[in-house]
C-alpha cells in the first residue's frame, strides 16, 4: 500500500462544523468500495489470493531462467495483484481515519490488514529473488527486452535493499508477523488518541480540539488548554512510554539484523537520499536557529508584550490579528486561483477534488487529526483529509494537501509500482502549492498591517515546517540512541524532548515542566520513524525552486515542473533538480533555502 503523505497538525482555534456559511465537504469512498460489506471487496480479495498463489507456483525459484520479456510480464502481473491489495488497504485505512472511535471500523481495518498480509505472503519471494539475480545476467535481460527496460527504475530502487535483505523464510515470517507487531502498536496509539478527552475549563474536548485552542487569541484560554493537554497525556504517559520504548527497540533489533549503520539509514534509503545529504540539511538548520527561530520568537515576545514566551504562546495570534473566519468557498477560491495563476493545467488537475467528493474537511469526533493526502491506487484517485477550522493556516493546509493530490494524479501515469515518490520529493508539490497560495494572498494585500500579519503567519508556518521538524528529527536521533542503553522512563524521554525544544526555540521561551509530555502526541514518531526531516527538506527545496521560478531564468519552468511531478519515483533528486540548476548535495543549497526564511524575518524587522 502506498504511504499517506502526512502534514503535522498545527494548533488551531476550533469553530463550528460549517466552516462559515457553507457545509464542509465529506468524502465518498465508493470509488474504491461501496462499504465494508461490498461484495466487490470480497471478490477482489478472493481473486487476489488465487492470483498470488498461482503467481508463486509459476515463478518461485524460476526467475533466473526467464527471458527479458517474460520477466517483464511477471513484474506486470505482480504489479496488478499488488494494486488490488493496495486498493483494499487504502479503503480500510480511510474508513478507519474517518472515525477511529467506531469499534467496527477498527475491527474492519485489522481484519483487512490480516487478510492482505496473508495474501501478500505469497508474493514476498518475488522481490527477494529478483534481488538475488546477478547483475550481469540482469543487464543482459534488460538489453534484450524493451518491455523490461520500462521497469528499470523500479529494479534500480529495489536493488538498493540487497545488502539489507534477510533469508527468504525470515523475510516471510517478519512480513506475516507485522500485523501483531508494529502495526498492532500503531493501532493502539491511534485508538488511544481517538478516545482521549481533554478537560479545558468546563469542556471535555478531543485532543485535536484542545490543541486547536493553543492558537486562541485569549492567553488564559491557551494556558488552560495547555494544562488540560498536559494533564491528559500525563495520565496516560506510561502507556505512551511503553508504546515508544517498544517500537524504538523493535526498530533497533531490525536495524541490527539488516545491518543499517544508524537508526535513520533505512528511512534515508527509502527516500533515495544519502545519509550525508540529510546530515547537511540538519546541520544547516541547527546552525541557523539563532537567525531564524531565536530571532523571530524574541520579536514575537515583544509584540505580545511578554518578557518570556511560554509554550502555549508559540502559535498565539499577533496583536491586531482579527483571526477572521475564512469560509470554505473562499478558501477554495483562493487556492484554485493561486494554482491557476501559475499553471492552468495544474488547476485543471486540482478541479476534481472540489467538484467531486474527494475531500473530507468536516469536523467530527473520532476523525484523524491533522491532514493527509492518500494516493490510493492509480486506477482510482487520491483522497484528502483535513480538519477545516476556517483560519488562514487552514487555507495553507488545503493548498498543501492539494499539492500532494495533483502530484499523485500526475505520478499515477507511472503505474502502481513506480508512482510513489520518496518523501524528500513528495513534499515538493505540497509546499510549492502553499508558496503559490501565500504569494498570491500577499501580493493582493494592500494594507501594510495585514501584509505584516500574513508575512508573520508564513514565517511561523515555515519555522514549524523547518525548525520544528528538524528539532523532532533531533529528538528521534537522541531518543533512539539513548534507548540502546536500556528502556527509558517517560521522564527521561521528556528530558530529551525539553532539551531539543530549548535548543531549537531559543531563549525567548521559558518552558514549564508540564510541557515535557508533549512528545507523546506526535504521530510521526510512532507511524513513520525519521519521517519528519522530509518536511524541512521539502520546504528548503521549494524555497530554492520558487526562487528560480521568480527569477525567471529557467525557460519553460512550468513544463519542467509538471514533468518533475509526473516522474513519480522514476528519477532521483539529482536528476529531478538538474533542469532547474539545483543540487541538494551542495551545502549552499540548504543555505539558499534558509535565506528565504531569514529574508522574511528581515522584512518583518524593518516593518515592525
């Protein structure tokens, strides 16, 4: 199943479920299946199982003897079966995300995971055996078969895993045990979060609604919400500590068996990016903390009239920010207009998301917090999940997830196996869509005070995307390192969290001890270890890419940009960025991206 592209949920103020004067959209998943009991779903699973068993019987132990065209046909059959399984799991995951409080949805999701795992166990041999083919004979097959050469990017990416591949029986065992291992701990985390309530003043709120209050204009409301969130997580901190310790230890065992040099290496390999490139990004951002987050939050403290900021002030609205509600139709108009202003073809790709029920933006209990874009499968279409509260940041979130959606639609041309883009590049279209929308809003604003508020909001979003996510990555790095010495207490995990938050946010903050539990609500640490740097990678990359676009020095930028998205997973970052004159392996590349944020802060300083 293809990965969802997640956006970290920024705190926002809660509103009613209408998002203004029009009802918010909810998705209709019937393009996948009509319901959990749909006979088509059962038929797909039964047919996929028969096909997988037949595929295993026909090909296991025999790939080396296949001619090039026959091997290409085998890969095409493998892709077809995998896409059916991907459709089933996409549907189950979206149903569960829509309401994780419904016990029936949880059982359905788990049942589908178990059934799909059982079916796909008959396919595990295929990629393992492909990787064991000697390079010389494989190159000979590629030379003789144009059909097989179509799969060359997939084979290239598959073979990077060869040094970390275990014996076939062990791989099959690990595959089948996934549903009772990491996947089960993920489900426990999700269901615990979905069923939690947070007491804020006299209200019992969901975690998402309580976190939203951390951006309320009333400082007393923000503090009350922060205390409520802290109390709710402190009450369950041993459970979250157990989940974290177990998953980190599980990863350490797997990394040792697969001979990964360090905890983040598997993620970097899946992103097709070298450890050194990630290191250069992380060090560039950490070195920039003083001129980025430290400088901005010192300014914000002055604007708010505070000697020190508390953690509940980080996303506080600025003075004179009326925090006006932006109705859903207006948000759609702004985002579609920004996309269309850059490329009518891009806007045409975005149009069906609004004209058809492909977006779920409504607010309801049990729904997954934050936002994501799920590509599902090329034979269907992506779905977007948002929680729309009607704020400017929600408009940016819509622009972000829509970028993923149009990227996924373009990349679908590559087929199921080659449409998925590494996370480092998967954030490109989403962040570029945000930048287009922000620039359109900023350029249209003539009121200097409103313009400054827009600029400050963008800076805060960029700091959340770059500085905060690199701090999260630093937290994971220290956490995984410390866990190798033995199980960590929740208090020790909290100390690591406070260390990286203090380092990244700077001396403008005075952290209260109750903030030490806030690591527990970040889903990325549970679901996608070491995922978070992809946000910073994407933001800095887009800053540099957008600079090239604004400079107007690259002829045919729009066509080159669409080609980059259309490539899906067929090209690496060096090949994709080369037409724009950019190279992510150059340390100056990251500085160029960070300079954009610093330049926005410079502008704020001169207009404050």
